[in-house]
């Protein structure tokens, strides 16, 4: 189970990713595209191209968790570079490009 704490960093990728990617593919995106340490205990959130699903990747020190959720109505609005979403601190939304 993923326990989100108040000091955990959450990185939300603004650009969609290929949802055929599993743990290895998303970990590679974290390392090569986001330039982030995938073993740091951060929660990485990705969205599908159509905005109908999200995937979350988390490393707990022993292994990776990969969670996928289908959204019944899709994302309400597209996130752009520099977007701010209520509840997230500024700077946590990271564009993939």
C-alpha cells in the first residue's frame, strides 16, 4: 500500500506517456526525461494520451508499486507547462518535454 505523507514529493508529468509502458518503461521516463531519481521515494503520476487514465509509480525501498486508475469522465482540463493545481505546491508539475 502506498502511504502518502505530508513530506512526500509528488511529481505530476504534464505531457502524456505511452500507457503500454510498465514499471521499467516508466522508471526510464523518470530517469531520462524527468531527470529525477526514481529510487528517491517520490510518487510519480502519469496520464494517458486521451486523459482517461492515470498511472502512479512509487519505490518504497524494497520494490516498485505501479497503480493504474481508469477515470470515468477523463481529466477535466489539460495541464500546460507551469500550470498550478490546487492542493499541489508550485513546481511539482513537470513537463516531459
